[in-house]
């Protein structure tokens, strides 16, 4: 979720941020969270590269079987359909959806309601459900399709309690549950999640928009959260973690689950290859988003940054793809092994020129 303030209020029914500062966030402000336990969110993952050998016969390409894959069905609130720039806004949302549908093979349909908001940058709301950790681990194991899945599962080990808090239960958003083969649906007539976009400051956006923030990136950030990316910090609902918390480590490879703002926590699937730094502080950003206020040295703006960077145009990258992959989404094309991912990340950091712009928070 993207917003402009750092205040967070946890309520019942949706997660949202309200403006109250000079920073826009994707996860702070007024935080309304559906605490139903009968209604979760989703995640997605995308490959870093694809290549088809030139020598592959055309016949093989034509004969390739059509596989059922992830489908995200958008519905647009009147706040969008009545916007004079509705066509451009809807086209950008559909382009973001296309990224997930192209890269993920999960045979599920995720329904998302999109609407315009007038504060912050973006927000997402989705229900979640608690299931036994042993059921989750069994389903995640059966659903494993990539090398990163195998690495992640190896470091999770066996057991009936989660390795973070030791709880026998874990929270998952509805789409995430369906992605690993567990039937879970929202109430009849309800979407899996709702996304709000402040089109007065995005490009494209509503008439008169400042165009400071990339609508595609904001949309992808919020879709990630509907699909399942989030941390249970700072308040663990019912004392349970979310899947992303299973991959939260400190720099020494020990599991990290603290709100101490002096602690550095990282996203890693094996405890040693640190793919992104979490926003582990009370700064109005989500604890499950990446640190970006300021950006860690050597990194560039990413979709899941807690604070969006004006003028930046990130799209799903190594960190988001890995996160969605290991929490249960099926990456359609082979992803680079973890070591290669790290090398690519380091190279990107070396080639990148760090921006001096103040970041805007995403939720």
C-alpha cells in the first residue's frame, strides 16, 4: 500500500493509509486490515529473463501446449470508470496484471477491485485465514516447482510449528491459499482484494496529475500484497506469522522477528544470500516492504519499496519474484539460482546511479 504518512491505525476491514506528512507510502497511515480469518490475500512472481534458442523449429513453438495459468480479473469502481483518463488508467492496470499472468502458472483466478483514492499513494485490503502450519508446509512442499522453492523448503525444515514464533498456525491470504492448492474464497460477490490508487499524483493519472509516481509500479506493489506479500509485524494477528516472515533474517543468518529499529532484517530464502533489506522500523512503512527511506547503498528503486521514489519506473524484479515464488506461486519460466540472483543484484547495484530524490512510501 502506498501513502503519505507514517501513522498507522489497525482496524477491521481494510488496510489503508491517510495523508499526514510529506512522504507518500505504500503501507502506512490508516491501516484497516480484514481480520476475518476467512478472507486472505495473494502474491506473484516473475522471471528475470527468458530466452528461446534461435534454432528451435517453428513447429515446436506452434505445437507447445497451452497451460492454464494465473488469471487476475479486475473490476473498476465508478471512481475510475468516470475519470476522463479512465482508458489510460485502466490500460496501465491491465498491463500490470499482464506481467503476473505471463509469469505465473498457478491455475487460479484472483478477483481484484480497483478504485481511486485521494490521499496517500496506494492501498490494498484483503482478508486472510489461519491454517495449521503443518498443512501449509505440506501444501507448499507439494506445490514446489523451482530451484528456489527447493532451497527455501530445505531451510524451513520439518515440524508442526513455524520456526519463527513456534506457533502451530500461520496466516495466509486467500489467493495465496489457492495458489498452494487449498480451497479458500471470499464471501459470494466479494473480490479477493481491493486496491486504491491515488491517480492525482501518478503517471498516467487523472487530469492535472503531478505524474510524480509510476502508476504501473504502484499497481504492482499493491497486487503483490493482495497475492500475499506482507509481514505480521508489528502486530502478529492471533500470534501467527505470514509466509514472508519465514524468510526474514539478520546479517548473520539468524531468523529476525523484531521491531527494534536498530536491527537490520533481510529477505533471504536460505539465510545467507540477502536479496533485499526489510523496512524494519516505525517510519510509516510496512515491515514486509523493502527499506527505501533512505535507499540502502548500492540499491535502486524496487516495486516493493516501502517508500516510492519520484520519477522511478521499477517493475517486478529479483526480490519480488523470489518472494512470490517461495510463498507458493508457480514461476512459469526457470528463475536463476540464488547465487546467480545475488550476482545480478550486486552487478545492478554497481551499475546503478543512486538518486538523491526523497522517497515516497508505498504500502
